[in-house]
């Protein structure tokens, strides 16, 4: 006598019952805030631009943070630090004078660089959000 591998020794209900395809129920598990696949593919070029914008602003923020750290620990202005100060000065100039200028101390906290980081990050977030809103292509169902 040959025994069915899907049935138990007592000839009870099979352990792996076969599913009847006609009785299957399909449930949409896609969250409401996920765009349809065709919309995502249409906006892939926009997303690359958005990623590039965030990369550039992230790079600027990193060099501004380095500026803050070097000035805080009174790094000598020679070689790399001189280069860093020269590169970051154009980004910081618009924000100089918002807070009182530091005294003649060798080390100080560069508040202008901190304000620059905050403003550039917020401005980038706003610009990226506008780009995404204007490029969103919802096709009618």
C-alpha cells in the first residue's frame, strides 16, 4: 500500500492542502501614499536631480561643519585649513553680522556658518519639495 506524503498516518486532513484558485481572494496591500509604478518610472529623472541637489548641499554642509570645528579649536590657518576657510567664506558671508562678531579670541564658535547650514538645508528642502510637487504625474485610473 502506497501512502500519500501529504496525508497524516491516520488518514486525516492533508498537512499541505491544495488551494483552489477560484476561491482565492486578492487584497490590495499597497499603502495609500505610494505612487503607482508607472508614475515612479516617469519621475526617475527628477529623482536623480533631487538626489544630486541633496548631495551638493550635503557636501557644502560638511565643509561648513569642518569650518566650525576648526575655528572652535583655533586651527592654524595654513594648508588645508586656509583652503577650507577660503572655500567656505562665500557661503558664510551672507550670514555674517546676524549675531555679534566674536572678540579677538583665537577660538570661537562660528554662528554664521551654523546659520548658513540651517538656511541652506531649509531652502533645499523647500526647492526639492516644489520640484517633486510640480513633477508629480498622477495618471487618471
